[in-house]
């Protein structure tokens, strides 16, 4: 069923692109915040369970994210396209003293694939402001690592999890065009319906990943003349 | 001109960007702890001195005085041969010397106790570090009635 929908989606998009005369390809780079509520709770539960004092030295900080989109101008105001974004964040619970060290790391990477729909709300010469409503799926991979070194004993374990969830991202984009080039800024909010993590063997957990948070950055791209 | 390696280079470049942008956990939390070795540790069997007359089936309480430290385990040796090992959660525990020996003989019994460092370190909390203290007793194993 999902495969058929995907094929239908691509046929629909390809049709639009074939009809459209004005295309653009844009690369984006920026940063964002990440909710990760469940994994933050997982970390605090772990800190209460571990029999020695620990500190959360890193908790899902804003990191560099990049992506891009390929869009077609369907009407004077309306744009439709495909959008991709890469995010990575994580956390660390650490402890150390003369007797040894302990680290509990979570490393998350998220690939967002979606449909971009934009509406031009303002234009003055080459300066444009677009409002976008982007929808899609985010596929998350999470690596959970635990390392304990005490005296001459070392215990290391690593587990892989993955999740899939839907997202919606209202975004405002201001850009300036010059000949075939385009550059600008964007600001948005990423709403992620949390996807439950599951192991490589398909065993589901009760912990979900949530990439929800603000997004901002710069964009640079190329487009056809008269875009 | 078509350059077949270009696509491969593009994919490799993209992968390189992905890897370089992957979050890398940061931060350390080092606690500068100091260890103070326990002083005045005592291993006693209340009501007995260095010589213990053991009768069959009789248990003796061993009391370890170690202030704020905790006893992790004890070992009992008879003539330098380990006869018992137990993890404990109290500074007082019971041993049954007749279980380790025959009757009608004199033995050298050594009680060895492991005490935590109390430093609060990772090793201390996991019970992988500590101090060993031992005390020797002369054990006189009384003749059992069944031996007569």
C-alpha cells in the first residue's frame, strides 16, 4: 500500500514538474532545536538508577543541519517540490574519577523526506517572501552506547534503534534573486509526530523520538530565468 | 565528455558530509576524589579472645569495627586454605568454625574482610575496590561426642 502511494506521489510530482516551466534547486544549511522528550527522560531515569553520581554533559544541542529542495513554480504564487533535510543530535551522561570512567551516549540522525508547498506572500523586484507548509516522513537512526572502564575492566555495549514518524513544518522563507542565483534566510518550526523506536530485530519500544523544534538557516540555489 | 567517476565522487563527498555532520557526544564529568584509608579497624568475636574453642554446630558472631566503612565480604581460611567466602551487607556476620574442620585438633583460622573505600568513586560504588583486613585466631576444635 505504501509503495503504491509512493509511486502515485512521484508520478503526480513528476507530472507537475514536467508541466512547470520554472524550476529551482536550493541547498539549505542551518540549525535547530530538538525536543527528544522521551530520551531526555530516559537519561534522567538512567542517572537515578546508576549507583554513582553522573552528569548530563550534553543534551540534544542545536547542531548544524543541511538539506535542500527541488521545486517547481506551478502558478505565479504557488510552488511545489520535494524537500530533504538531515539532522543529527544526541546526548551524553558521564562520570569519571580516579577509579574509572562511565559514558552513556545517544547519537541520533534523522533524514526527512517531504513534499514542499510554498505560497508567495510578498514580492518586491527580486526580493521575495514565501510561506511554506512542508509535510513528510522522518526516518531516525539511533545508536545507544554505554562504556564503563573500572580499573583493568572494560565493559562496552552498543545498540541500534530506528523509528519512522511524520512531520509538518511551517516555514517562512525570504530570498533575493540575481540572474540564475538565489540566496536567503528561512525560519520555521518542525512538528514531529513522535515515532516509536524499534530494534534491528523489529522489537518495538515505548520510547519515541521527537525532532520537534525551531529551524533556521540560510539558503542558496539556482533557478531558471524569470523565476 | 562523460566522466564515470564523477557520480562516485559525488556520492563519496555526500557521505563525507553526512559523517562529518553526525553529532559527536562531548563532555566529561571528573570528580576529584580522595581516599582516606580506614584506621582502627577491628575484627572481633565477642566473648572470645585470640583462641576460640569450637564446638560442633555452634555459630559465632564476627563483628567488624570500621567506622563509616562497610564490609563487602569475608573469607575464612583454615591453615591458609580458604574454606568460606560470603558477600555481606552488614558489619556483623556469623561463622560456624566446626563446618570447616574436623574435631579434636588445633587449627590456625584466619578471618579476612573486604571493606569499601567509602570514597564514593565508581569503583567504590560497584564494589570493585576496597581494603583487606585480616585477623588470625587459634581454633581449638572440641572433640565431638560421636568421636568417643
